[in-house]
C-alpha cells in the first residue's frame, strides 16, 4: 500500500499507510489523519484510494492543496509525487519499494524554527531561509538558489527544485514568536483568513 511521509516542525518524521477508501487529512482530531500544524486547515483535503489509484481533493482549505507545487481542486496523484497542504510538505511513497523512481528529492529535508523566530533553509538547518519558492514553497538560503537576470536586467532568485521564481522573505519583525513566523510564510489569502478567524475568536461573546 502507498504511504504518506512528512516531517513536523519538532523534527519528527511520520509515516502513514494509506488503506483502501477515503482518508481525510486536517489539523483537528476528527480527521482520519490529524496533522497538527498551523499551515494545515481543520479539514484540509482527502485522499481516496481505489484499485491502485489515489485521488486527492481539496476541502476548501485556507492555504490550498498542491501536487508537485501546482494548485489543485481534485486530481490523481501517484507514488513519487509531493503533496503540499499550504506550505506543509507530504511525500507519497510506494511502501513496497520505498520512494518510487523519480520521486521527490526532499524526503529527508526540513526547515526548523530558529531562536530568533525565523525558519531555516531546508538544506542547512542552522542557516536562516531568505527565499521562498512561489510554486513548491521550498525555503532556501542564498547558497541554495540560482541567480539569473530577468528581462529588465534585474537579478532574481530561481528555485533549484522546480525552476520557479523565488521571493525574498522579510524577517524584519524578529520580535515575533515561532507561531507568528510560521504564519508569515502562509500565502496572503491564508494569512488574511487566519487573522479574521483569530479576531473573531477574540471578540467577547454578547
């Protein structure tokens, strides 16, 4: 049976075997697979396994669901591909043979929270990430991106994982805690929705 492999921000690697039927994934305990990470919505997505195929469906999540960095609503996925729940990475593996041929190369890579409230490069856990890929959400330091010139002659960073453009991360608010630093990595629509939810929760009940 295929497996899901992911690493939580405490550095723990988790493996979950997909069984025939539907597996609902989300942050709350009423899901079939609970992933208690801020980037993951309460009910984020579901995977349906049947006759050797896996179908992933987004459940109107805040951060979106992505297959190999591409946003999806509903799509078939196979062993060797990556599934991103917002900025949280999950790998699809073939349990019989380990990672499939052509599998995503970041199986053992992870970003970790640093003491100043920022997050590390995926490949250098003691170095602050200063770039985030717009497509696959790879977090990288300056050494882990390629630099090229755009059409107007300006230098820009390019992701080595998917060749998409990377944006520089603004860590200017380093008085923020680890939770706030993680929120800053979410896509803008997810940040706005989370801010609305927090303000609504903090509003006194009448």
